């Protein structure tokens, strides 16, 4: 995607320093654009834990590059040290399955290479390959999701298609195009009039800060709303379609996504509005059946709830919201049961949110 007419991704190998990886610091957007350089595994883990990078596909790509950085520093080429680093990387955030998938893929490809230099070359090559694959998968998600938006537009010619999304499942979260946003960008570029309702997405406001910034840079019409406004808009016919991303989805169709997604799915079902989840195959958990009981839900620092960040007099500041002695809880994700999901938009097509539906697109996984 483009930032100020320049092609940009949220992560890339430093072209001038082959021992470094560059990332956009998403904590500061939209008010400050800053690039950080990662050179160690610890710096990579920090970037993942502290939301410098976020979004399941991007976390996976970052983890893959983290394995590459480990091959540069892991004790004279020790496979045991590399394995330890990989375990630390996978523990950085528990809910998004892409992280473990990407780390394991790179580790498995290099662990049996005897020469440290060979490990370094292969890890760097494969991390770049994973990153490119995720971008291409998101492009394909856009193509398949475009048909859904086009069909809605055909039923209401002359009117914009109103789409509601939650959190940021855009190119900032997914290397390029995004998952939930990919169909939106495809529709906009195809000349279909769309308007996006952007949930603010408390507590870190990824919708208000990141999705709105992305859509604005691409010229897509949008409006930021409070998280609690979605149900009202649906009741009054102001939403035609809901599309969200996901951080982990079971092969049976249960979806873990940013906290608040479940409530949107309930409202969509009550109002007869299609609720789609867009995801690459790397976000499926092929081992887990019951997402409601089995998907680990990350509980983050309560300070993210008690404080809010914004721009004041030209400076990015953090302010306290509740009484200083009020305890806060910060559950980062919830799980939407498959029964509330209209379908999945994947790089292979659209399917029902069920084991049979997923099996039809990915038979080799069963």
C-alpha cells in the first residue's frame, strides 16, 4: 500500500544492513510516523509484546525475521540456543497462531543445516518468503471479498455499500492489503462506492488510530464510531455488511479476534446482516476444535485500559481516565462461535464457517 504516494510495508529487511529488520512503530500512529530497527531477538520480542507490530499475519512475519536475527547471534551457531530463542518468540503473544506457525516454519527449515552461514541465508530467505506469501494471500482475499461487496451493490445501485469493521485488520496488521480491509480496497479501486464504519476499538484504539489512517491514505470514505454504536447503526439499516479479521480461528469455525468482535456478531445476527471473517490459512488452528473453551485469551497490562493516548499541543501524551485506585481488567480478545459467522474469506475462496466448509477449501489439512 502507499503512504504519501510511497510504496510501504510495515516490515522489511534493511537493504543497507543485512543484519537488521525495519518496522513501522504502530504505537505512535497516526500522529507520528517512525521506523524502528530490530537487530536482536530480544528487540523483536519487545516489538511483538509492546505492540510496535501487531496483527496476526504481521506478528508471524516478525517472528520469522526474529528467527533470522537469532541465527546471527545464537552462540556460535548453536541449534540449542536457536531453539531457546524460538520458544521465547512463540511465547511473546499467546493468542495469534501465526506467530508459532511462522517461527516453527523457519526453525524447521534451518535446524538441520550444519553451517551457521547456511542457516543465516536460509532463515533470511524464508522470512522474506513468508512475508511475501502473506501479502499475496491478502491480495487474493481482496479479490474473493470483492464479489461479496459487488453483489450487495448490485442490489442497491446508486448507494454506497456501508461496511462495519472492528480493530485494524488492514495492511498495517497484515504486511499488505490487509484481511478485512482487502475487499474494501479492492471495491474502492474497482469504482464501487463504499463507506466504512470504523470502530474505535478500545482500549488501544487500533480502529480510530490505524484503520482510519489507512483508509484515509487510500481515499476510502469512512467514519470513526464508538465501539458501542455498531448495534444502533445495524438496527437502523445503516450497515450492509460486517467484515473483521481474526487472530486465531479453529478448523471448526470459531473465531478469536479483538475484544468486542463477539458483540458485533450478535448484533449482526439479530439484524440479519452478513458477518464475514477474512483470514489467510496461516491463521487457522488446525489442531483446535472448540475455540470458546480452548483458545488462550491474552490478558494485557491494565494500564492500557486506565490510560488513553492522544495528541495534545503537538505532543503525544497519555492521560488517566478512571479513579487512580480503581482496578482495571484488560482481556485482549474474545471468541465468536462459528454459528454467528456467515462465512470465511480466504486466499482460496469463500466458505462456510464450519469444519465441512473449511475442509472444502483446504482438504490437504484433514
